[in-house]
């Protein structure tokens, strides 16, 4: 887990809350969360993956765990998840795209609404999380693919730097953070030691 001591209190609280949330998800058997209905989720070949259709209200995770609740689920600045009807929180860490992006863009339009999601639980122990591939508001007939992130990022600020390659190699925010904290987030000296040993 990344150190959080250099981050503001809200970030430290979030990191601790995310760890707690992941532990909660890890101790819940998938069979007791999954709703009726056959999953159409595609396997990604991940460790301990289990396909599951789940139902829950889209929520701001930090709000649920701490009571710090901005409007509109944080308007894209908070990690989102699902609260089941028996008060279990599900950490939704990934959308259906094979890139380094989460599911906030796909979940935000459903803030406060009950949805059905089709995807994969993966990991074990304290690392069990959910990857959503399909989503729809409860009662809707049609599913939507959870693949909005790159399209939304392409039209947001700051703009990506020109060139080829994946978005994260051209995002000024990512490059600024690497320049400040190094690739591992622990400083450039730690990066140098790690690279030398590797």
C-alpha cells in the first residue's frame, strides 16, 4: 500500500477507508452478493476471478465510511462503489476497458440510483475488488458497456499531450506526479534504488 503521510488529511482518510472497504468486500462470499441472473462478463484471466451480476445503490465510498458527503457523489472527484440492500459496500475499482482507468466515469451518472452490474470479482484476502463490464439502472431493459473513461478524458482538462501511445504517458497530471514523487510514489531516490536492484 502506498504511504499516505505526505497527503492531506482527506487523502489519508480515503486511503484508510479504501483499505477497510476492501477488507469488507474480501470477507463477503461472492455467492451471497450476486443477484439472480446469469453473468455475461468476459473472463480476463485474473487470479481468483468470479463473474457475478450484482445490484446496489451507487454511492460515494468515502461518504459512506466517514460521513463526509459532497453533493453528486463528489462530481467525479471521489471513488465510487455500490451499497447493497443488506448494507454491504462493494469496491468498484475498474471499468471494462483494458487500460489503467477506473469506473467513476461509468458510475457517476447513476449516483444515488440502484443499478445492476455485470462484471468480475477478483483477488483474495484484502485485495478483493469488483470490475464492472456492463451496467444498467434497475428495471431497465438494456445494458450499457462500462467504457466511458477514455472518451471523457479525451475532452477534459488539461488536454493530453500530442503524440502516440496510451493516455497515461501523455497526461500532464501523471507526468507532473512522476516528476514530483517518482514512479513508485516514494521519491526519485527510491526509484533509483529499485531500478538498480531490478
